[in-house]
C-alpha cells in the first residue's frame, strides 16, 4: 500500500494567512516542509481520503492528477476535510476533453447534508453516494473499510476514522481522532485489527491536552493503547500528521519529537509504502 500526503495541515493550514504566530512566521521565512496545506491523503493513486480546500494547490504543486481516483472516503464534515466545490470540479463542463470513472464516495450524514445544501448533484459530479455511520463496514472493490467513531466534532457526532485493508496491508486512518472512547478500544480489540500502518493526528502537539484533538502526550497514549490490544507492533509504520499552527513547531523539531515516539512526521508530498508487495 502506498500513501501520498497531499496536505498535512489542520483547518487553517501553515502559515495561516491571518496569523503572525512564531510557527506561521517561521514557515513564511523557511518554506519547504514547514508549509502545510489542508490534509488529504491518496492511497495507491486511486483512493482518496478527504477532499479538502487545498486539493488544487496540492495537486498542481506535486504534479498529481486525480483523474484515476474512483473512490473517496470522507472522515467528517469539517471544511478542511470536505470542500464541496472540489467535488463539483468533476462536472463534465469543467473537463470537456476528459472522461472520468464514476467515483464512489463514502461519507457520513453531515457531509451529505453539506453536499446537498451546496447544490451538488451526484449525477453531474459523476459520483455514487454511499452513506456510512460509525461502526459500519463497506467493501470498495479490493478495499475492506470499517468505520469507527472518532472523539471529534462531537457536536455533530458522525466524525469517523477508518481501518482500510487491501490484499497488501491494513491501515488505520485516524485524523481527526481525539482520544478514543472505551467502546472504540473494545471494538478494535474484538475486530483483532493488526496494523501495517497508522496515520495519527498530532494537531495540537505542543499544547495542553484537548477534548477533540491529540497533543504529544495523547498521541503517545493512543499508540500505547493500540500496542496493548496488539493493533500496533514494532513493525507498524506510525505516521504523525494534521498539524495546527497553534500547536506546532518547525518541521525539523516536530520530526525529532515524533521520532522519539517511534513515528515519522509527514509533510506535504510525503510518500510512504508498507505491507506486502
Ligand atoms: Zn481537520
Ligand atoms: Zn499561526
Ligand atoms: Zn476536524
């Protein structure tokens, strides 16, 4: 399984255009891996997780086309994870010379409510709608996908993390996650999830613990719990991502701190492969 990180920032991105905090100022001066666009991750070049507002900039910068993407998983309806205008770009009128495969879109109720309210048409966008709730499973071609309730966007209640499995690997995509509720740990244990990789949010890394996002300590706690239930082992690839300028640090410093916990710090354009060939 191959992952390509199109963006690795939280809601405002780094640098936020309306912020002069030290992280944003550092990113403006030093650029490179300190710049973080809003998060989307491409799996094996044809399954996209989240469709945020920076899809255009990410793809333009990385030289990536999404023409072959025929599956989209949306974690939740926060605007950094689902921007309906980017789904509308698939309409025929915006790509007269291009034929696209139908795109199966798996998302929770609040995402569909936003899509419908924005005037989006499934037919025009060439999508097949698959509503999902936390605690369900869906087969997407070669991918078995299971959804788990995240401790996130609790006012709405349908934010999800996904365990995504194909014939080569099993991945937990946990952004945005918060610290899981006890019933989620039991569910993961019952499912006997064994992970080749975990993508875990580090949104408020340098800040005190939060209710709906992970700081450094809670990131470590999540990993420890995943180890306890056998989901994470020494061979699991651990990737930290989704950093907020308000809980972040320069890339080099973050990368060191994530490394101490046995993980790698993602950056925009980061590619990683794991599992069997
Ligand atoms: Zn987010
Ligand atoms: Zn800032
Ligand atoms: Zn969110």
